[in-house]
C-alpha cells in the first residue's frame, strides 16, 4: 500500500473570493476560478480546492463548524493498491466510491478522507550552495535572486484529534503510514510510505488547553526551495495585508527542532487555520528510528520572540529513541475526551499554540 502524499485538500469557506485572493498572494497558481469554486494546482500536481459552504461536494455532515480544510485526499500509486486500501478500510469503517473510483470514508476521529490513484509529478527545485567561513562551494557565484515565492508541494496537514494516538494507529493500520516522532503529550508525526518529507500529517492532542475538544483542522504546510523563498513569501504576504497573528508565539520565521524545518505561518481569512511556508525539512526513509521529545525542546530551534515556555535553561533535552512506542501508553484513551496530561493539564496558553 503506497500513498504518495496529499493529492488534494478541499476547503469549505464562506467567502470564496477572499480565500482565492489569499492563495493567489501566497503563491499558488489558479487552474480555474468562479464565484463558488477555485482550484489551484501546485508543481507536484497537488491541488488546493476552495468551495463555498453548502457545496454538494463537501463532506456531509460537516466535520467542524466554520471555514477550514474539510477533506484530505491522499494519492495512491496504483489502482491495485487503492483496492487493497479500500478493502482494508471497509473492515473498520463505512467506505463509499465515486464514479471516478475515488474512495471515501470518515476516520474514527471524525476526519473525512478520500483516496484516488495519482500520477504525482516530479518537482524541480533551484537552490544555491551555502557558503560558510570554512567551506565556500558557491565560489565566484552570486546566490539565486528570487522575485516571488512558489510553493512546490503540500508537505503536510495538521489536525486536532480527541485521541491522537488512535488517530495515528488508524492511519498506520489501514493506510500504511510510518511512525516518525512523538512530541510527548502534544502529538504524533507520521509519514506516508511513498514520501520522504519528515511528516505528511501531524495530530495535535485535544487535551491541550489551547485545543478544541473535537476534531478540527489546524494548518497546512507547503514545501519551498530554501529560506530565501520562505522569507520572500513572508514579506510579500505582509505587504499584501495578510498579518501573521502568531508572530508573538512562534517568532515569525523560525525553525522546528523536531523536523529541522524553517517555517513561517500565515493566517487564512475567516479563521480557517494557517498556511505554512516550509523549507529544509528532514527527509527520511524506513531506516529512520522514531523519537520522543518534550514539546518545549522539539518545537523551536531558534526564534526572535518565542514565549517564555520555550526559553530558558530549564528546557529538558530529553530526546529518546522510541521504536517500542512506550511513550504512547500514557496517552492512550478508551473514549475520547479531555483529560489531564501527566497528572495535570500542560501549562500552555493560546500564545504557545503555533509554536508546538
């Protein structure tokens, strides 16, 4: 069963025109635009589809109130593998099929997903060698000069889950996702078997004080070529009037320690979630050994104004290998619902939400 990554994401929104403007400014190329639907296509072949609330193509019932990513469509390498996945899913959840062969279901945590055969396109990246005081491979050569940010891929999607361990294990059991890392008490990172990016999906624990108590979309990350492109995208979005309300919590442009990725978050209109510029992430295969981290250590490598919880000498450096998944045990649930983390709820505030 080989899933190649995110083939499409389907947004349900109140104002299609405003979301179209957002994604255009973000750097996506529109394939079609109308008053009720816009389709954007990335170089990898992935699509961002924006639909008006009430569109018959949106999942029903709606997985959560308001604007946001309502359905994730995973791309499968072959028709034979799609059949295997569909049969596997049908052993646990109700499965439907569209006329074009797309398979649909709702995960136990409330996430609507679809799967279809996907001819993923190879992506061509253009980067400059990095010079250091002791190594200068870019000799007598200027860096690439960029004039716009162009997202190349959908690297990952992130959702709040009322039972994040069970959410991962469902994906592993039926879709063949690989366990990558565990931010203890915060969430699990997992990778589709046919991708190499650090993670294709991250489930955030609904027990966190900053989280809702139900399934909900949080953010989507797009692969960029380098830090220059991330910085350029951030500046363009700011110039276009799209303010990053999470700057006080994540420090604007920064780097995630757990995945090594440089990032910048942009708030979507209508409180729909966040879009992330994402570059220089770790790339992995099945030789990777999963790890468990304290979220305060794993979240930020550097930041110019991170909240106090992510700063200071008391940040625990306690990364451990976790191939046996013993770290899961304290966070397993028999039924979804808020419960204390490690005896009490983590001391998080809304300011910390985007730095997790």
